[in-house]
C-alpha cells in the first residue's frame, strides 16, 4: 500500500504538490535573477502599439518579484493606463511618469499640480522617477490599501476556484473607489480589443 501511494504521489502528483513545486521553482529563479542584476526595463514608446508592449515588459518585470496570488491581469493594468493617459500621451504621463492619475495628499512627496491649480490645494498628481515605478505602485496599492479589499477578495475567490482572473469582474470592484466616473469599467474594457490587437 505504501509503495502504491508513493508511486501515485511521485508520478501523478496532486494539485497542492504541483503548486508547491511551482512556487519553489519560481522563488529560486526570482532570487537568481535578482542576484545577477535584474533591472527595470526601459519604457520607450512612440505610438499606441509600442506603449502597450512597453507596459507588458514592465508588468513582466513587476510580476517577477510579485507572488502569483498578488498579481493583476496584464489587460487590466494596461487598459487602465491606456485610458488614463491616452496611451501615454497625457501630461501626467509625460511630466510625472504617472500612468494612472494616482494622487498624493502629502505636499512633501514629489508631485505636479493639475493645470487649473497654481498652488497646492491639498492634493497633487504623484510624480514617479519612471513609468514602470507607477505600475509597481498601482500593484502595491491594490494589494495593500483597505479601500481595495473587495478587489482582493474577488481575486482570491477566482484563484481558489482555479479560474483565470477576469478583468471585467475585478474592475467592477473598483467602481466609485479608484475612479468616480460611473462608466469607468466599460471605458477600460473598450481598450481590451485594441490592446490585444497591438500584442498580436
């Protein structure tokens, strides 16, 4: 009986065992990459297609050091960034490397003001050293801020059921929290076919 159990476990491992092996391998290669100098990719683009590709490279980099259960779908991040900045053409993207309109309420944090404001009015658009840093910040924000608890719960439900993370369902949890525009989810979703076309 023991031999049979050992043979089945060895040659037909269960999902838990496969997940543990996968996590161990992933941790090994993450540590290896960091030790040999893994660095943030450049974020260069000249049109919508190259913006999307630059986003995907950045997300690859961010995901490499983010646990699998803390990751956010590529299309969700890219769709949000594309909508917020007009595929990287907005002033926020250009002057602040901010792809998501992320605000700061701390005057001492690097920021720019919106064009209608000449002085600090209690908030500003957070400034990042690189565009990829704004992607990292968004991932960390959604993974830690109390306001996005519903997002994390929905993602965990999908993962527990072995489902692919659904951008539409996850975006719905951000309505009236990340963005006050009522049709924000629909507007991001409209970017998805365009994003997919650029990645072909």
